[in-house]
C-alpha cells in the first residue's frame, strides 16, 4: 500500500506539489487567523443621514407675539437626525413687515440652512431680496450673498459685498446689517454710490465722499 502511494506521488510530482502548497497555505492562514491581532473596527460612519426628505416643502416661523415672521418654500428639504437642522435647496422666502401698510420682503437664495429652534437661518450662495414700493417710498432691491437671518427679530447681516437700490438711489459696500423692523440698513466698509434724499428738490449726495460706514433708511415710516 505504501509502495503504491510512493509510486503514485513520484509519477505525479507536479500535482502533488500543488496540493502540498495549497495545504500549507491554508494551514498558515488558519494559524494567522488564530494567533494574529483582532481586526480594527471601521471608524468611518459616512455622511450625515437624513431623517426625512420633503419635496415642495413649506415652512413658517412665528415671533414671540405669535405673529408670522418668516415664510419659506423650496423644492427640496432634508432634515438631519444628528442635530435636527434643515438643509434646503433653492429656497424662496418672505420676511413679514411689522408695521401696517408696509409690504413684506420677498427673496430667494441658492441654498438655505435652519437651526433646530428655527431662530437662525443662513441663506447661502447668491441672495436677492425685493420689497415693493408703498406710499411715497420706491421699491427696494437688495443683492448680496451668504446672509444670516434672525427671523423672529427681523434682523439680517452679511460680511459679503452688498448692493441696495431704491428708486434713483444706489449704494454698494462690503458687509451689511439690516433691521427690517425700522427699515434701517447699514453698509459697513468700502461704501460708494448715490443717495437721493426724499425731498424732490434736494441735490443728489454721492456716498463715495462719505466715511466707510453708511446707514440708510428704507422708508419714511420708522
């Protein structure tokens, strides 16, 4: 029996060598698995997961008095489970006026972000806003980007360049603060443009001759 096995192995040296190598490799892998250190866990958790996704979404924010302060609609909205924030694509929004007879502001931006409490909104990318004219006040257009809004307080600000146009008046600057409750806008740096007073016979005042900070009223009422 042993003699026949030796003769069979001698006649099939290549096949025998392959079998022996395969057995040795399997045995070595078994030893490595048994004696080696445990595999490190994968720490990669991937991107934040959405708790839910809304299409053609609408949302409302109210001030402490219970009055509507902010309206927004968007074709796509993601809510993140990790911090309960909202990520919004192409939002269109309205900021409510606080005084009777004063129209709301209408605007849109490329992206939007809303915190968990709904008290802080970031409008990301290009931002444009428009307020229709009323009484003796001309319409107002505001063009800027990357703007932070506190909807319950009707405040907004940005560090980006901003341009405000109202009738024949035009102002440009870098950095802006606005209080929409009292129709007050302030450009912070590198201000230039032409500011036309409300009186028809008053001469135009070039704002480039003024200091680097300039404030303007966006209406006669407050």
